[in-house]
C-alpha cells in the first residue's frame, strides 16, 4: 500500500496498526482556551474507526479532581493533532489530524478500561478500574475520527522536507 500522506487509508498499513495497538501513549495537541498550544500524553484505544481517549470529570475514590481543563478547550476548538511514535532510531511515527467529539458518561468510559488493561496489564488494569468504581464517577469520552493520516518510518517514508 503506497498511499500519499494525508490519506486515511494509511491507517490500514502495518506500521499504523502496530502503533495503534501499542503501549506507547499518544500525544494529543490542541489549542487551549487562552489560544496557546498544548500537548499532553494520553492513553488511547483504537476502535477501528476512532481513537478514543478519556478523562475524569468526577471520581470520588481518586479524591478531589477538577474536570480536565482540556475539555472546555476541546469543546471550543475541537481540531486536534495526535502522534504515536517510537523512541528507537529510526523512529516510526503515526500522525493523525481531525476533530474530536466529546460525550460525558456515567462511570468509566469502556475504552478507558480497555486501555488500562493494555497499558498496565490485566492485573494492573483491573486494579485501576476497581479503584475508580463509585456511583458518582463520571468521565468524558474524547473521540477522534481521523480525517488526515501520515506515517513515517525514516526508511521508506520520510518527511517531505527531507524526501529526495
């Protein structure tokens, strides 16, 4: 598959699929309410159509949590960029762009429970989920349906600026 950068069919490539199912945190870039850029690492789950990230709105077992400020910013400016990339050289990089949708849910976002098991292992994930169980727990499901996709492996796919 030799799709051009930006083509969402790049999500079907082995590199993209490997990174979408890895335990490498995604880095979410967005514009804060003050207009300045922000980047934050986040767990995620790839559903096959959406990259789902979650954040707590309220979780009594975890103490005093303020709703994530990024929710207000993402509602006001839903256009985001995400990267999932490896550290070893040459790096492998998946770049996603699009607009997020946000849905508030009672309890834990199901994809967050899946991410917890993937990132922490079965036992650690089960402990994380159990630690958030409370009738007042509320989360936000942040979903990105990519409209632009890029992949780089610095061997067969290079950034345009250094491509021959």
